[in-house]
């Protein structure tokens, strides 16, 4: 290989931090010229003002400089033409039409809805930590904050206020936090602004756009943080993703368990499968060894038993104890599974993630995307 070829190979392998693909595969490398030990590299970015521009430029510079025999690197940066962007978005969709659902029944991505019958049970905190725990196992994870009126996922993951998805024509690239690709209505509102008077049709369009217009790429798992209860969003997602799996979150308190059962039953009516129950805010041990069950006990087992009554085995997958560290992590945007991995709640969430990942998704009756060459 010539020196030019080796520089091109090194630069082409640089990964776009938003698209998570090599820039060579994305047709972003324009030209490589080597004179003596000096390399001149020309690349194009997807859009003007690309938020990843500085990182891409530095990574390209470092990649070229890593080639033996290169001591000087110049990087020229341009922007794709509209025609080139259209070709790129077509490639990213892998032949699918614009605004077509990529998470249909034949998708290899597991879609897991995290639901609860009522608010205040820690569902969103659990979802954020579960997403990060799954990503730490090496899975490619996406997270949709479908709790439109009560969104909290950006703050729980430490995504800075004002951070928005990057737009490439009609595609949106979700911000990535702790290796989790995330989208939330909170990213499109001014700080402190609330979603007011949104009803069924508008909520349906919002959730649909999150699932069709946001480019998550190839995912192993897509988690959806559901709003509490069985309202408009639950119905819309039941229509859009009838094949999804459902994880029901409750507390040990009987009052929370009763309404959690209803959320699981409604999900099942749409064709979705309840894969398990998680009991949050369970009993925890004080420093003197005393066990404090602030919210009582038995709620998680009661929900699992009630949802198993129709012949489906719905296990109690986890019991996450009350944890000051879990609360603090949510306040500062550092999930406890990262900030305090030895905390009892963190260990239980990691165990829950392992249990979910180990269960896999049923493939019976599904058409697999196999191509004969």
C-alpha cells in the first residue's frame, strides 16, 4: 500500500460520534494528498454547524498522524451538498421509505416498554439506570422518553438543558449519554417550559415521530419510558408497537400494586407481552442492620401473581431497595449504576439488566431479514 492509501484507511476508520459509523462508510472522506511526510485530508460534514465538528476534525487529524511516515497533517472541512445528504439519509434508512417504522415485528431490536399504573414509583429513574446498565453489558441501547407531560429522562442522564437532536434533512440524530441514544420532548422545549393541553392526536404524532424520524441506527434494545397509567400515549404505542414487551414497575405498597396490575392488563389487550415486574422502593437495611420497609412489602409479588393468572408466566424480576445514592444520582444526572456501582440499588439494577438481556426475545413466527447472495 502507498502512504496515501494507508492515510486514507486510517482516516476512513474514524467514527462519526453521532451516527456511530466510520466516516469512510458515510462518504465523508473527499481527498487524501501526501507530499513527503505531510498529509492533506479533505472531509465533509453532514450539516453546517455540526455539533461534532471539532471532535471529528481532531479524530481525523490524530488518525492521519498515527500513520508511520506522517509528521504533519492539514485537515480541510466542507459540508455535504443537499444531494449528498439525501443519499446519506437513504443509506442510513437502509432502503426504508421516509417516516417508516424501523421497529416493526420483523426488526431484531427488542422494544421494551417500562410502565407503571401510577406516578411516583420511580419508573423513570429505574428506566434510565436500566438503559445504562444494559449499555455497559455491550448492548446497543436506545431510550425514548414517551412521558410527554412529565418528561425527566434528559435530567436523569445528565443531558445538558438546550441539547437537541442534530437534524440531517428529515432525520434526527439523538444525543448520546453514557452510551445510550436518547430522545425526549424536553429537548425541544425551552428550560422550564411545560407541555400544555396536548391531547390524543398531538401526543400520537409526537410519539410516532420519535419512532420514525429519529435515527437510532442498529439497536439491540429500545427502552420506552411510558407515562403512568393507561391514557392516550399507552394506546398510541399499543397501536404502533403491538409486539413490544412490557416491564411493569410498582412499589411494595398495595395501593400502587393494584393500579400496576391494570397497566399490565391493558398492555396485554393490545397484544404486548408482559415479561416481568420490578418492585421499586423496597425494604433497605440501615447501618445498624435494621431493615426498614417504608412502603410495606409484597406488592411486586402480588402484581406478578395477578398478571400470571391467565397462563402467562410473569416473574418478579427484581426488587430495588430504597437508596439515597439512587436519588442523588438522578439529581446530578449520573446514574447510580455508574456513580455508585456498589450501592445495593445499583447492584440490583445491574442484576435486573442481566436477567432481561438473558431472557432474549421470542423469534417464533417472525420473518428474519435474511438475504441470499
